[in-house]
C-alpha cells in the first residue's frame, strides 16, 4: 500500500481533505492501494520520510523547492487550489496515482 501525505500550514483543512479522499477511495474500491494522512509542514522531518509521495496544500506551495531538496527520494506535487478548496477526493486520488507512476 502506498502512503500519500498531505502537508499544509496547520493541518486542519487537510484533515477534511483526508476524510473526503478516503471516502472517495472506498467508493472506487481502491482502499487497499493507497492511504492518505495529513500533517503540518513544520512536521516534515518526522512525517515525510515515511511517505511514498507528498501533496502540498496551496498555502504552503512556497515550501516545495526546499522540501524536494531535503527529501530527494520522495515525490512531491502541489494540490491545485480548486481541487483543494472543493475537497475533490477523486481528483486527489488521480493526482496521487499519477505521481506514483
């Protein structure tokens, strides 16, 4: 099972995104393929090494370059603002799957 991590500023908005994405994952019958979790970007040192890929919330996109440099073996991407704002679980699943290819 691949581990996808959401990073945001405080962790609250991504908690809702995790719930919506896990719901979409169950509906798609893919709950054995991916798992999603969320954390604050300030906890990156503790949580990023365990992830297969990391999706950054729009409000912390400025951290992307730094995180890629610090964790060269982990795949990173930015969540589009509209996807993030709508908590679009299916779009997040597709983004994670594409990133993990």
